[in-house]
C-alpha cells in the first residue's frame, strides 16, 4: 500500500492512537523512515501526546455528573417562564381588550349636555320648575336625549314604576297617604 | 446515534440522561480544557461550566454536526473566554509550577520532564487557532472535518493552522536547543 506524503501527515492522530490497520501501519512506518519532515513531525506529535494530564481524582469524577444534574435542574426551576406566560396571557389580554372596547363604544353617552350648570347640579337645585329652563335649553335637551338609548319617555316611566300607581290616586287618597306616612315618622315616597 | 438518543431523552424531561452524558464525556472534556489552559484547578471548574452551558443550550443543538463536535465547540469557547479574561495570570501559574516540580525530581527525570515542559510551553506560545488545531487533531484524534466543525472554519484552514503549528513548535524548540 502506497501513501502520498500528504496522506501520511493526515494519519498521524490515528497512528498515535494505534487505530491504523496492520497493513496501513506498515506502510506508514515505511514512509516515515525515509521522510525526514514526517519523522520530525511525528516526533513532536508523540512528544505532545505523552504530556500527562493531571488526574483530578475519583471523587471529582464521581460527583461531577450528579453536581451538573443538580445545577441544571435547579436552574430550570429558577428560570422565569416568560415565553410560556406570554403565550398563556396573550388570548386573555386580547379578550380583555375587545371587552373594554365594546364597553366604551357600546354604553358611552354621546357628549355632555350643554346646559346651565345651576340646573344640572343636584346639590344646588332641589326641584325643577318650568321657569328654570329657557326655550334654548329645552331644545338642546330634546336634541340630545333623542339619540340616547337610555332615555325613557315619561309614559314608559308610568308603565314600570310606582309613579303610575300614584297617578291613579285621587287628591283625598294622596292626602291620607301623606298623613299616614307622617304619623309613622317614615320617610319615603 | 447514542448521543442523540441521550439528548432526546433529556429533552423529553428525563434528567437521568444528564448523568449519562457527563459520565461519557467528562474525562475528554477535562483533558481538552487542561491542554488549552494549563491549569488543573481551573480546568475542573471550566469542565463543569462547559456541561452547564451545554444543557442550557441543548435546545439549539440542530443535530447537523455530531454531539461530540458541538460539545468540543462549547468547551473551546469556554476555555478561550477564560484565557481572554485571565491572560496574565495563566502564564505566571504555569511558570511557577514548572520550577517547583523540576526541583523535586532526579536528574534524568528532570531532563526528560524539562524537555516535555518546553514542548508544553512551546504549545502554549502558539497562536490560539494553531494551538487548537494541534490539540484537536493530535490529542483528541478528531479528523480534519470534525476539527473544522469545532473551530467553525473550512478543512483547508484547519490543515493550514495545523501545519503552521507543527512548524512553529519545531522552530521554538530549535531556538532552545531541542531537536525533535
């Protein structure tokens, strides 16, 4: 078996590890015997390989695998699962955002009534009389309430509250009801 | 294939695979790191650090190269970053160790040891890429292709580094009166 010079040089590691076949080993040694460059290189390589590596001892070899395992498992537990948390919370956050948008756009009132504050303020006004509202105020109020879904017409109020019952009472019956409530010192209405 | 199976077992949550992988490669990794940094105590720490880095990054192992190549790559980067951080300290420790050990032995042993120490020192004086090419090829017995995989370069570059290293070693030793 004939080897080229370059092929021999590529096989130094195998030769030093004694992993060449007998036939290859024989051809290798034949070449090295006649080639000064390869002889010198092989001498350097075998010198390097024979340099000892200090042995850290059996205790080190026996404990290292378990130590690494413990550290890897410890680190795994400590690591904050940012990725998985993001994946978990993205749908919930999206649902919340949609809900928020629906709440704002669906139930919001359109603008603020542009009325006299002394009329609108419940702390300063105890009751309303027709004279408190100007014609302009009534017009603005009518315009604004027309588009308000929560606004109820007076007849609706009569249908769904006790106001309807009061409306059906005569003035005498109302008077006796008032007296009865006053006697029992009960506030209400 | 056996390594890949162990990696898959670890990825599937079997932490026992860690022990098997460390047991299989710990001696090789330690020797490799020691040859690069020349400090046995630091080599112990860096071996542990290498395995921790390996398991931390195991999700990024693409199985295109062999597990061994990938492991050596991590060990090499860990060692090189250690050298970068402790450049002055490494040389000092190494010289002190040589002097103390030389005083202890008999004359013939000291001479042989001195020859080996010069060789070791000559290796440490080589440029980093050349030193790595020699360590991976001569000590670890990796092929040119595997060495190229670890060093992240082409096979041609590995060959160039390796031959320049051998030439460099020969010249350094010649200057000190040693013929190899």
